[in-house]
C-alpha cells in the first residue's frame, strides 16, 4: 500500500463546519493548561452558587442579603449609602430568575437605595433611573452569561458522550499540536506508553496530522489523507485520516477520525475493496452507525423496530464482510464515504 502522504481537500461551507465548531471547549490536560486555567484554579470558585441544585438556598440567601443591606443602609443613613452593595444579591439571583423578575429586582433595589439616601430629593428621579439601569443591566448580563455557559456545557457534554461512545477512533488536537480529547478506540489504536493520549503530541503518532493545523488566517476546511501512523510501542501502520479544522475564538484546532488500514489490506487484495450496493435502509442505518448511535437510538430515529435494525446490521456485516461494529465503521468511511 502506498503510504505517502496525500491530501484531498474539499470545500466546506460555514454550515458544514458548524458541527465541528461544537467540539470547542474541552478541558486541556492538567499539566498543559494555559495561564487562564492556572488563574482559575487560584481564584476562589463560586460556580456552586449557580448550581441548579442550589436554586432555593441561593434565592433565599439573595433575599436575606437585600434585607440586610437595606437595614444597615437605614441605620447608617446619616453617614453614607450602601446602595452599590445591591449588585451582589442581584448577581446571585440572576442565574435562576427570568429576565422580567431580574428587572423587577433591580428596580426594587434601586428604590430601596434611594429610600434610605440622604442626597438631595430634587434629583431623586435622575438617580433612581441611573441606579435602576445599572442594577438591571448587571443582573441581565449575569443572567445571559450563565445561560450561555449552561447551553455550552450541555452541548459539550453531548459531544463528549458521542465521541467517547463512537466505535471510530476520534481525537481533537489543540493549536500546539497536543491531543485535547481522545476516545477509547483512539487510545487502543495508537497505544500510548502510559495508556493516556490526552496531552500527548499528535506528531508522535501521526506526524502528517500535526502539519494540518493552520495557525494562519484562512477558511476552515475538511480533508482526508493517507499516511504512516506510529503506535506507542514503536509499531507503524498505514492510516487513513478524515479531519476538519475549526477555531475556538481565534485559536485553531483540529478534529480527526482515524482508521487503521492494515486490518483491511488482506480483504482489499482479495477484491474485498469493491463496495457492494446498499439499499436505502441499509445506507441510512450505516450512516447512523458511523455517527455513533446505538441500535435503540437508530430504531427511534428511523421509526422502525430494534430487531429491524439488528437484521439490517447483519445484512451490512454480510455485504461488507466484517464481523464487528468498529470494522463496519472503518469500511463505511473507506468505501461509502461519498454516500454518508
């Protein structure tokens, strides 16, 4: 087999790369975190305040803080105003309150601040307007940041589960060329010495993939290549790689599916490389198997019985001359990629 690196680049629209963009946000290995990750460890963690399980205690504590600030503000009225402290309970509650409730809370806190203020009453409405705007704006900003963070975490969790349960070997690579995420199939294929691919340089296993990172500005792309891979024990193997570049902000990253072609050499040499024709149901089942869906999920998506999915899989095994699900995925990516 010719293992010389060869690239086949295909055009990729913004819509096509959107699925890959969801891969962003995975944690870097502990020993390779950047300064921001280190700073986050040093600073006190307050994430638990907005944990959904703490909704009731946090809202009660927020109300208690508002009353405490109002009481202290009333007691110290002749000296100075503590109205700025209302920012803290508003930020605490904003993670759980709807937008309209956050606005009402900001207005109520602004009224309390002015009620116990000893400033000129003639400017009451001007001060009230600015205070209400500041408090409501802070609460709404906090609410949106937390909402977006929760949506991002949910998307990351779905992608993580999909990658880790996929029978295909999948890795993501950060801008420095280190493996950021790898599933069990990838670890078994590349066999790192310490058993963990996370944090390992991809150049040690697939040198050509390291060169596919694109630090320069330019459109993102999807491509495939055949190259020589290396396992952790020093063994080499012919590999085919399908990869997509994406960016996390301005940081270039890469996600790749890796297939070990050495297992297919015997069947290819005996004519097994010719693909058998598939009907529409077999092709749809094959497409969902490559996506990592289980039989039950495939049955639900296609509105057929689970036994029907199993029968179709047996037909696919027979037509592609494979015995396992992971081998079926490799054959699908090799022979039926244009139909998936």
